[in-house]
């Protein structure tokens, strides 16, 4: 076990070192692809961190992502970059805590609907404020952040996400959440304060999503609500996490990587029929891989064990 | 030993040079690769399908029919690489990076709309490609042109648009054609907000009485309450900084409610052929953003060619379409003048040269044209430019607008 952990650690470390050199080696196109891979890996992992154990399906990803992007649009030229990121993270955390406290008592389909509405609500609030107060809609982001900077920031965030996820899973909080996911009534009877547990993790996950939005914003120069609060992001993150398997920390990355590459190949090869092919692929995923790639790997491993263990013993 | 290495190296070097040279000449002479990513899906589809795509297709068809673009003393055909940006800024940026690094295109044509043109600006600047933004209206255009010297902002600024409209109103008031009550509505989106902010200031400075000043959210279906409120105020001038769907809805409601002020002005979409199809005789006297010199032979010829080339004989819009086509002519003339695929030289030529286009002679100053059409008016079934009045081919505005007729 220790050997396995050490090996895994060494592999992870080697991968990180290799990944850190991508901007030096890749041309801008591959760098853009790598940025996209990291972006969706972080978003899907953060999504899975909350939704995996609790089984609450959230469509609010874009609400937090957009808040991050908008913070950069408003403060990017005024404050130094690290401060902007801290402000964005704090705003995301506050929003998530407020929203979490008021809504995590909802469950099932009501929660899904609410989170979908949340993104639209935040977007309309931003529009209202910009139209009636600041009287500009559409802001410019001129900050000195290169593509390589964006990549490295995302890489650091990705490492942080996996560390946080690993730590949470090993903590009392993580255990509590797994019980909530299995049966919330039982969890309450065990003396777990389910609301606090859920809000805490929802806030952590949402803060990470907000930071991703802030890091990505300098890529577009121009931000308006329809760009920052794009509902497609919520759906893509959801499908990636489901494809990979949200019940494992490393599950969503197994969905994010193939899907980002697939999106890229489809939009390059079939620009005019992209949406149709995408729809068919989603159907296939839902029918053939209900538990995601992670589930497939696990059942494969279990079957492998069943077939070979007795023979090995004999 | 030393000699062997030198000889070997020389051989290697010459092989390399030969290979690269061959590749370079073969590449330069086979075709001119031009790429674009355009919104074929998503909210920008409508604009791109009316204003941008038909012009790209018309231009490529015409150039290739003539044997291609002239590089030095021979013509090379244009080869097109195209993607769908799905009306998404991130997708648009990635498509440009793909065009540059994977497809290695020689030139890139811009996407449709202000937001996407701004999104791809930094990438095109970093890679040194000329960026002829023909469908972007932004107040920061002069600053952007300075920041990205490879970018050309051919549609001007919204402040200029609002100012020209108010100048026209001032002149009409001086001529006693209109009074000084104005009702203004705008869509709560980037374009509407920019224009209404500039318009509000210009109207107040010109001592107009702004009796009504409201915005409505994008996607508003029922505009009847707005029109009824405006009608109750009985203004001399009605200004709507609107987008195509609401331009149609506001006009329809005004006709139904009988709101018929002396000046009736609507925003994007007024210049679309669709507007005339929908309102027929009722377009008479309606003013809107854009316009062109409908009497100029070059424009008439362009209109005929566009109709012949586009699917279903679609007509161009009377604002950015002609500017888009002119931007392609400018690009072609700049490339032919330089005579090879030297993007830096082409950018320089675009900055300094004079070009013969469907919208007349164009000479850019600080990467922007010096003349724009800001106010057009439907007169006898054509959308003529009426302001700035100093523009060549400007028609006199017909005020008051004739009454709506039953459809």
C-alpha cells in the first residue's frame, strides 16, 4: 500500500513536471488545447467534489465561472492580478455560502432547477446593474497575462483541487458527505449537521469554479453577460463529470480529457454537423456508461479479481 | 576530418536549403490559403448569415473566377478553410489559433459582431495577421487600433453614430421641420447601452427635451406597452437603439398603435432587406442606422452581383454588407500591391494605401475610415444614406415621415 502510494505520488509528480513545460514546447494551438483541457479538468473535478458524494446535480457552474470572469472585467485594470484573484475567490465563496445556506435544504430535481435558475438570476442582476447603474454593457479586459501564464495558473489550481479533494475525502467532512449521499435521514440521525457539511463543500467547489472563470477571462479581451454566463459551460462540465464518473476524485478527469479532445476534433473536422454528432455521442454515453469510465474501470477490476484470484490461490 | 565535416555540413545545408526553398515556392504558388471562423450556430447566426458569409462567398467566387489573386506576375486561386465559432468567444479564439498553427493559412477573415472581433483581436495581433473588423462598432476603436496596429475598425464608434443622428435632428429643428420632444428606447445589450449613453448626452447638450428614456431586456417579446407610453407623450422624434428582432417588433407595434412621429428611427435591422419584405410601403420615411449611396453605379453593380451569387437571391443589408465587401477588396488590393504573402507589408499597405471599393475610394487614417454612413432612410424602396450630409451621394432626409398605410 505504501509502495503503491509512493509510486502513484512519483507518477503524479513526474506528470506535473512534464505538464509544467508544455508552454515551452507546444505551439500556441496546442497550448490553447492544453488550457482548455486544464480548464475543464478543474471545473469537472470541482463539480464532482460536491456532486459526487452528495449526489446533488448542480447546473450552477457557469454562475460561479461568470462571477469570476466579471470580477476580472471590473477590477482587472484597477488592482494587481493576485489581488483580483483573491477578490474573485472571495466573491465566489460568499455567493456560494449564501446560496448554499438558502437552498441546500432542497433536494432532487428541485435543486437542479434552482441551480439552473441561479445562473440566469446572477446574469440578469449583472445586466440590470450594468444597464441602470454603470451604463456600460460589455467590458474590456486589458491585463498583462499571457497564454502561458493562464496555463500555469490553471495547472497550479488543478494540483490544488486534487490536493483539496484528497484531503476532504480523508476528513470527517468527506465521510459525512458520503453518508449524506447514501441516505440523508440516516446522516441526520448519526448526529451529522448535514446543512453545514453540504454548504462547506458546496462553497469550496464553487470557489474553485470562480477562480477558473477569473483565470480564463483575460483570454477574451471583451466580456459581456452572454459570454461570461454561458449555460453551455454548466452542461459540458456536467456531462464530462458523468462520463468520467463523479463518485471518484479522479473520475471527472477521465471524462474531461476525452471530451475536450473530442469537441476539438469534431469542431475542426465537422464544423457544420458538430451539434448533431455531439447529441448522438451524449446519448451513447448515457446508455452505455451509466456509471462513467471510472465505474467501468472499477467493475473491470472487480471482474479481473474474481476471475484470477481463485486460480492464483490454487 | 575537418574537411569531411565541412563538406558534409555544406551538403546538408544545401539539401536543407533546397528542400525548404522548394517547399516555400511550391507553397507560395499553388494557392492562397484564407481561413475564417464564423458563427453558423448560436445567437450570432442571423447577423453572420446576412452580412458576412454571403460577402465572403461572393468575393472568393469572383476572385477565383478571375483566376485568383495576383501574386507578382501570376494568379493563384484562393483556398478556403472555415470553422464554426458557435457564437462563442473561447471557440472563436481557438479557431483562430487552429487556423494559424495547424492550417497555416496565409490570411484570416474576421468573425461577425463586436464581441467576437474583440475576442480574436489579441490573437491576430500576436500572430501578425491583418484584422479587418467590418462588423464591429465600439467606442474604443481608436484606442484598439493603437494597441493592435494590425487591426482596422471599419464601422466606426457608437459615439459617432449617436452624434451624427443628433446633428441631423438639430438641423431639422433649425429648419422648423421638427419640434424638440424626443422619445428614446434602447435594448439592454452592449450596442444599445453604448448608443443610448452617447445619444442621451448629445440630445441633452443640444437642448432636446428627452420625454421618454427607457431600456428593455434582450428577448422582450411584448413591446406594446412601450409604444403605447411613447404614443401618449406625442413626441416629434422616436429613437430606438434596437436589435433586429425588436426593430421589427417596434415598427409593427408603432404601425398598429398609430405612433407616427415626424422622425421615426430604429436600430440594427432597419437596413436589412428583410425589413422591406416585412413592411413594404410602410418602410417609406423610416430612418435607421447605416445606409449607403444607393444611386452610385458601384453599389448598384454590387447589389446585382450579390443577388446573383447568394442563395435564394438574397440582397445585402444596406450598412455593414457593403463595408464587409469593401474590406475584402482592400485586402485583395493590398496583397496584390505587395505581390507576395508578406503579412507585415500587407498591414503597412492597408494603413497607408488608397483603395478602390464598392463604397468609393477608401483611405484609412489611424486604421479607421474617415467617412461613415450613420443615418439612412427608406425612400422609394431603397435605404439611402442621409447623414452625414457631407458624404458623397447623401440624400436629403424626408421629414415628416408619411403616415402608416394599412397592410
